[in-house]
């Protein structure tokens, strides 16, 4: 495997290890533009939507800064409009910084403030907060922001739309005047522009747009619990008339596992992932292109490199990390004026990215449930083999796609350090 293009930024090897562990190989446009100027210590005005990779664009340089200097004190503050975005930012921070011993804490309402205060007292270096709860903790003098070196306002336009502008101004008053400020918004109305002008000093402006998906592709979201994804994939492929199918997973291990288990069910399938030699990868691509394989299970290394016009379905077994990745994945179908369908499995933790994807589509995506599929099945006991899925169809009765109610959303809890404080929360 060739070296990651992230090596160009001169990041600490412990941070690079986190980048590679997440499977990042090529910087997104916002990362390519923003990382060098943030590393220089400049303020940044970023115009970008959720899903462009901006979290890594600001967090990688922040982690680089935190590798030097005092530990165990709050040195970076990220303000976010929603707990979902705060959690997403925490996930990226934890994974990118998994080898750096950097301690991050989320701070938002709706959960125990006491647990958050206890986490802060254990020596947080990155605080990812919603403004309201942060002000509560500031009022109780349970957090010290006097040593903050970097402030990030993420989705500042959404925060202002939600009425947080007065709260943001109050928080700014207690921060050091000499700091680096990174300001991100998807739109720049006058109120947001005035706020940016008042707090940024000689900022570098980075701006990226998102190309809309092909109009020939239809989209469908399939809500499902994570432990049922494999069985749903098997049932969906049995119940739906599909031609050539491209399945995307988030990790190399999962791509190999899903391909192996689809093969056991009789599908002509190949895997395409980064641990394979170049010859093996080329053989998988050629076999898929020439019809030797009907199904290709791939990680994102393939999302830009497959030129096959007959792909009928792209199935996102895992929701991608960015909107850009989603667009490039589903761009493998609906090509050359052909129609195609993009099916995406949604778990509760995918909600923020789901909304980001829908913002670049012409209309809200239809949620579908496979009739006859047991969405309430518990996880298999640990230590027992778990097959990809069993055939659902009864003789003469082909199941079809129907509608139903999505499972009730799990209650979220604050997470600290490298673990979820609620054992039911899974790190991504």
C-alpha cells in the first residue's frame, strides 16, 4: 500500500497512525486547503457543509499542537450547535488521537452535568461543547478556559439560527484574547459575517462546494441496528432484483468478512481493500468489470476508481464519513445515462451524516423497511458464529420492501477519554 497523502503535512507519527487507522488516504478539498494554514497558527474562515471532512481539517492540526506544551489542561475548545455534531466531533478526535493520549470531553445538555464535571476534573485537553451547557458549567466555576489556545466555532450559522449568538458572545468574553480561532459555516448571512469579522484576525479563507449526485440515481435509506446489518444485506439481495452490485464498508476487515460470507450464500463475490496486493486488487476489479463477479465489496479506496457502467445498485453497508464520499460512492451507479439505486443502511449513530447527505439531495430520502425481516432480533451471543443471513423467502412468496416504524432512538450519554461512559455507546 502506498503512503498516505496525509504525510505531506508533516504530522507527528502518532497522529499519522490515527489517520491510517481510520482508513484516510487522500485529503478532502477542505482538508487540503485548511490543514497547512491551521498548522501555521493562522485564523481560518471556512465555508463548508457537514460531510466535507472539515472535522479532521481542524482536529489534525489541533492534535499536532497538543503534542507539545502542557498536558491535562483545556487548550482547545470546539463549540457545536447540537449534541449529535458534538458526538461526531468527539468520535473523530478520539480515533485520530488514539495514539496521542489526548483526552477529550463532550459537554452538552440532556445528560448528567455532574458526570461531565467529573470528566473535566480528570484533565481534559479538548472540550467539545454546546454553548448552553458550557455556560452552566462556567457559571458554577467547574471549568477553566484561561489556557485555551484554539477556539473552533463549528457550523456557526446553525448556532446563530438556533439562538446561540448571545451565548457565543458570553463565552468569547472569558477566553484569552490571544488565541487561534477557526470559524466554519455553510452559509454567510450578514449576522454570521459580522461575527466572523469581529473575532478573526487576518484569516485565511477556505471554501469548498459539494457536487450534487447524478440525477439518474435513486436513493433509499434502510434504518437498522448495527448487529443486524449482515442479515439485512443478505435478505435485501435475495428479495430485490439486482444486477451488478457494489457494497461499501468502512473498514478493510469488514469488507473481507462481508465478501467471504456473501460467497458462502452462493454469490459470485470479490473483495477490494487496502491490505490486498496491487495484483489482487486489479484482479478483483477486472473480474467485476468482466462479469466474473456479480458483487464487489469494497472500502473507499475503490469509490473513485471503478469505471463500470452496468452497476445497478450501490449498497452502503456503512454510512460513509463525509458527504463527498457518499457522492463518489453512489456515483459508481447511474452512469452513462443508465439508472441506478443507492441503498444505505442507517444506524442510530448515523443521524448527523444522514441529515448532511439529505441537504445535498433534491428531496428527503425515502426510509424503507424489508417486509418479513426481524428488526427486533437480539445480537448473537458472543463466541458463537454469526452467519451473514438466512434466506427469508418462502416458496411462492417473495418478500418486498415495505414501510414501518424506526426503532426508538437510544439515549446518549457524555463520553470521556477514549471510552464511552455509557457501555451501550459504540465508538465508530
